[in-house]
C-alpha cells in the first residue's frame, strides 16, 4: 500500500469557544500551542475480498481509541480511497456517538463500489473528527 496517512482533528479549543464545534485536519489552539489528539488510530489495514470478480470489495478495518480523559459526544472517521496514481476515487465516513474516556473500538469503512472500481483502490487516508 503506497498511500496511508492518518489525519487527526479534535474539537475546537480556543478560550471562549463553545463545545460542539467540529474541527478537521489538525487540532486548533492558540498560536504556538500544540494539542494532543483526543482519538488515535491504533491499527488499520486495507482488506480486499473476492479479488478479480464483479463482487470484489474493499474496506479499511481498524481499531481507534479515545486517548483523552473526556467523554466524546461524536467521533467520525473518514476514509479516502486512492488509485495507483494517487487520484481520489471516493470517500466514506463512519461515526460513533458517546465514546467514554479510554474506550477502544473496532471500525470498518467500506469502499462504496464493487468490481472494477474496487480493484482500482491501492491506498487510503484516514481522518478523525471529534466533538466534545
């Protein structure tokens, strides 16, 4: 798998900001301040079933963990699927609600098409978005 990247986002945490705001790509904070992610992808892999057939299917399986000491009201994991030329083929989202501190869970994110389209998938990126 040539392309595998994990991007992590957390809830907005500027002073005075209200909980419930979503953030993507990277944690936001005060200038020069780095924040720790609230959720980490512990493991992930691309899984292919029925290769070379019209029923060929692809998905990303993995384990995520709430590494914070907070209850998260919403966690979204988005998978972007790419071909051998690093062209985006499609993306899919899985979400979970009410994730307690320290909780680990398994996830599966299916590529939305089968057959020839699934056969073209050679890599993926994961992005995590949280809401506290």
